[in-house]
C-alpha cells in the first residue's frame, strides 16, 4: 500500500463528493429514477477515478429485488455503478456526516434494525421503488463478513419483498488484487467487517492498486418453494441460491471500465 497514493486518492474522492454533492443539492432530483441515476453516475465516476475494475457474469436485474452477500461499503458503490438502483440500509447511516445526507437524498430505504416491525415499516419505500421499475438491492446477512463464507440470511426484509410481489434475484460479489500490494489482503484491506475503524480502513483501501470486483447475477429470479409465511425456509433457499453463484464463479465475464 502506498501512503502517497492514499493521500492523492483521498483528495480525488473528496473532489467527487464536492462535485456530485453540489449537483444533488442544487438540482434536488424529485423522482426516484432521477435520484438513482445520480447515484449511478457518482459511483461510476468514483470507481473510474480510483482505478477499480468490475467484471460481471450475467445481467443486473431490471426490476424486482437483488440480494447479495455483503463484504463492506465498497459493495454499494460497485452495484450502484453497474445500474441505477435503490438500496436498503440501516437507519443509523442517515446520521453519518455528508454520506448520511446523500443516503437520504437518493431515496435509500432505511430500516431500524433491532426494532420490532422495522422490516414492515420499510414496506412503503420498497413498494415505491418497485412501482418506479427500479431494482432494490439489499444484503440479507444484515452485516458484513471477510469473504471466507456467508452468514445466515435474515428473513424479515426478504419476507416484505415477497409480500410486495417482487421477484428476487440472487447476486454474489467478491474482490481480488491483480497487482502486488505487499502484505495487503482482500479480507483485511478491502472487506470491511468486525470492529475495524472506518476512516483508517478507507485510507488503506485507497492506497491499493489493482482492485477488481467480480459480480455474478443469476440468470432467473429465485423460484421459492417456501410459502410466503415460511420466512426462515425462504431465507434458507435464498442463501443457497447466492452460495451456488459463489461456487460457480467460472464463466463468461464482462469487464466494465467507467
């Protein structure tokens, strides 16, 4: 990892926040489609400036819900760069400086985890996104991991998505380093998990060279055998679908340069 590269890219990233944040403040897009398009452009520009490459297998679903494993904050930027979409996030994000304001402005569906009925309260936001024909991206693990395996999927939000009548498509994301970065590793320096402090982690990540995100999408939505009321069984079936993508990483990939 290069400290000089980290400093230079930190300045670049701050510039993107200023430029696109000012656009968001001035234009204040009114529709969910316009907000999703803004986030898409911002994420694509940021990845291009930071030299992060994305390869994909399959196609991003045009509507319904996309579920994926979750490795850190970079996942959100990667998915947003690939396609205009709406994210589901924990409500605490709204209180973060700058990022929280942007999160609210782009129409993120916020869920107060740990509060009774929080998934049901998010139903209106989900349905509004579905009605706008925007795919909704969420991470059923409910937290991040180091990429060595997947955590158990939570059932609440998935149940609300199915109750809204939306198709659910499985996705999977992983990262690799295509250039030498000394002792840096994907699990410690790209994946953001556990009790790692955010700002130092971002600084280290910005100093890495050759970051590549590999994203896979299932060919068809999940064909659940579980009935709508069988929440835990549906979550298990969804977990299996995402895990199958992880086991079938070989295939035709499309490399995206923004």
